[in-house]
């Protein structure tokens, strides 16, 4: 088992790793729509928060020697399902033709009043 850490993604605010690689699979902790060193007040709208979540995931994958094309499963937690069309548009732009398995879960509240949190699993070649 290998812990993955990168300064190019948000530093964990609790007792967990950004990601763990085990047997060729990277398990990425939930990423909020914040970038490294960013104040919560700068979080922005759903499109910006979704992009930032995916930027963090991309940075963590790259730190592990992987890429967005190796995502296997993505779990999306969203504060209001009415925001889903905007999330899906940004998500499709990042993933292109690659379509990993995915679940979308509407939730009442997310930490730091975030609108979205995304966790993922991917292959590490």
C-alpha cells in the first residue's frame, strides 16, 4: 500500500490521505471544490467547484503515475440535484470520450458548505 500526496491538490483537513494505491488501484478521497491554499469564501458557483474537484483528482492521479483516462469509478455528491446538468457538462468536458462507472448522490449538506464533492477510483499502470 502506498500513500499518495501532492501539493497540487487540496491538503487533507483531517486524518486521511489524498489517496491510497493498493494492488494497482488508486482510491482518491473526496475532493471539494477548493484548490490548494484557497479560502472557502472563494469557492464559487457549481461549475467552478466541479472544475476544482476534477483538477484535484487529476493532480492526485498524476502524482500516482496515472491519468483521468484511467478512472474506473467516480462518486459525485451534490447538494442540489437541480445543479446536475451543469455538473455533467463540466464532467464531460474533463473526461471526453472516457466514461468510467459513476454514481450521483444528492445530499443535504457538505463540509465547508461546498456544493459538490467527488471521490474516485482509478487504475495505476
